[in-house]
């Protein structure tokens, strides 16, 4: 029986080294009832594995090759000290492609090492209705995004777009503009003043649009601590209550909705709190990775940090 197609989709770029994160999130999102298919820009993923995931997962999982998508990426940088992060950009190329083709009413660009453990239908609806939703990475705030910050706060630009980004048909050109922008700077915005024409970049339509919408309060911001990565994981205490994940610090207990961290890799830990938190987070992800045994990823460090 054919699977029902959704009006919404997650879009991500992935290679096998990130499969534990991707499969854990795929299964978690189905478990929490998010109505969305999956579009994957893949690199070095064996055909057998792709076929098995697409067959076994309850939602549609579609794959587009890295090589096909990188044809749409051109390196225009003057200074090329760092490699252009093509794999990261292929997710944005794919998002533009499926929105331009009107395959979906809204998409969520998600990183392969992000894990989301709540229903996200409401944010897809915001994007479908013309809104933009961004998670706030690295401590940056959407409300602080102002003209001139591309020079004064170089990580701000990257910090708003390396987590969850929900984009609707209204903004179908945004992913393409994002790729065009990054074709002209080094990844992470580690560029030198003498190699960048700031005036040209700040006149970029994408930059102007995001800046104006941020100042008008038209971007829905997802708190970075709850959605992307807890900076205090080394001193906070993590716990799980049923399907909910919490962190407690200084007497305050808040729910975490997701994170952008590869908890499944080995960690060098010297403090019991870090060790315990790694184990709690990794165990929680394993629950979802193993939800459909035949498609679970085995590419992670088994056991617990001691």
C-alpha cells in the first residue's frame, strides 16, 4: 500500500556517519505524530541502506544524491582558506528544489545531528501561512539581528540558520539566496575584512529581508537552550520522565525539545555530571533509533560512558 504524501517535509543532508542522529529523529518525529515526509541529500549512503529505510519507515523518505545537488553550488569566494561546506549547503539546495516544484507547502531544514522530541506540526503551519521559524543557535537572538551585524557579529548570521528553519512556499527563494550568500564567504563566516565587500553583502535581498522581518517581530524564534543545545550541560542535571526530557539547574527545571549535538559519539569526560548527562541523552536517543530494529543505525558507540 502506498504511503500517504504529506504537505510538509523535513530536509537534511546526511552521510552514514550521521545515520544514528537521522534515524533517531525520523522515528521520534513519527512517534510524536508530526505529519511530515523526509527529503534527504545523501553522500556515500549505500543503495541497500537507502532502500531499507524508505521501505520500513512509516513516512515517505526520498533521496537525492550529493553529486546531483552540488551541480547547483559554485565557489565564488575570493579567499578560500576553508573548504566550501558543500554537504551542508546541499540541504538548502534540496529545500529550494522541492519548494520551487511545489512538492510541499512547507519544509523544515534540519541538521543530521539534530534530535527533535516533540510534535512540530504547529511550526510547519506557521511557515505554510507565510511565517518563518528559526532556532537560535550559539546564544544568538533573532531580535538582535540588525543591519550591520554581518560585520560586527559575524556568527549571528550563521547562528540563526544552523538549527531548525521552517520555510513555506512564500519564501521558496530563501534557501537559494542562502546558498548564493554562502558561495561568497567562508563557512562559519570566518572571513577577512579585506576580502569581503560588506556593502554588497548587506544589500543582499536575503539579508535585508531577514533583518527587516526580525526587527518587525515576524520571525518565530525557538529558544536555543531548549531547542538546539544546552550550554550548561556540564553543570545541569538531565532526566527523563516518560516521553519528556528535562534539565535542572539552580533549582529551575525546564523541558528540552531537542538538541544539536552528537551524543552518540565517544566523549572525553572527567566529571560525573557530564558522564551522567551523556548517558541519559544517549540512552534516550537509542530508544528511538531501535524503534524499528531492521532500520536502526549501528554506527554509534554502544554502551555507556564510564
